[in-house]
């Protein structure tokens, strides 16, 4: 496993706001037991503010909007395209968009991709199994189970498709980073964003929720990924 991959995952783990808040909270509790009340109040207060921010639905939507507003679901489906790439992760939401495209493109082939460090069955195989359960022929599915991240997925796709055009399906929040990476390796996918998470039903007076924390962390994960790609391209 590449060192850069491990570094990225390590940094991502600690900059996620919930993890960061818990670390600050533990520091605050440590100072509390040491009777350093001023420092304890500072760390506990910052932790509380971060949790309130990421748990508030309007804050989560604010973080997601710049990402989700960049790409739309593909409406005018090109008939000369044969390949549809479904990136790993959140396959239950993304798979339905792939299924729609599959039934609108004659002789389409679906590429599933995705690695799983915690399960024997990779995301690519899980997605393929899901697609077959709703009627996609096994012969129409191509499985790439080895890529561990988006850049590795892009490189594998380039080896297989070379210069052929294809439709790329992933969540709306993930699409900006994917397009940046795929374009950087010489691919020109046709994006079809799906799995939008911003809800118009989230009102100003909506209470904090775990779902909002998840959405906030999803957005911040993408911003960290975009920054990582920017740094890699600048200093390589």
C-alpha cells in the first residue's frame, strides 16, 4: 500500500470535524481534571461550537452546495456511448442512476469499481451483485475490484478504455473531485451526478441531527480531497 495513500487517510481521519471535536473535548476534560479551568473552557467551547455547526442542517447544506451545484444528472443521453462507470461507495443510491442509463443505451456495459479494506467482498463486487439482482446481465458488467482510491480508479479506467468516451456516475458532492482527477490523467468522462443530499425541507429552525453531521463530514472530506489533489499537482 502506497505511503501517500496512508498519509492521506491518516490526515483525513483527524481533520474530520467530529473526530477533531472529540479530540478537543478530551483535551478540555484533561485540563478540567488538572484544574486549569480557563483552558478547559476554551477547548470544550470550541468542541461544542464545531459539533453544533456540523450538526445543523443549514450548515451542512451550506458546505454541500458549492459541490452539488457543479454537475447535474445527465438528461440527454448520448446513444453512441457504450460504457457506464459506477464508482465505488454508496452503491445503493448510485446504482439506480446507472440502471436508468443502462436501459436507455443499447448494448451498454457497466463498469463497477471500488475497494473495501474492511470486508472480503469489495465495493465493486457488491455493486455488481446489486445490479444483477435488478436485472442487469452478468455479461454486461465489468468489475474493477483493486483500485483503492479515485486516482487509482482513473488510471485503471484509462488502461481499459483508453480514449473511448464513457458516462461517469457518482454522487453530486463527489463529482467535482472525480472530474478533476479524471481530467488530470487524460480522461474526458461525461458526468451524470446523482445522490444529492441537500434537502429543501431543512428549515432554519430545524434541530441538530446525526444526518447533518454525516453530510457535513461528507462535504469536508471532498474539500480535503480537492486540496490534496491541488497540493500533489503543485509539488509533484
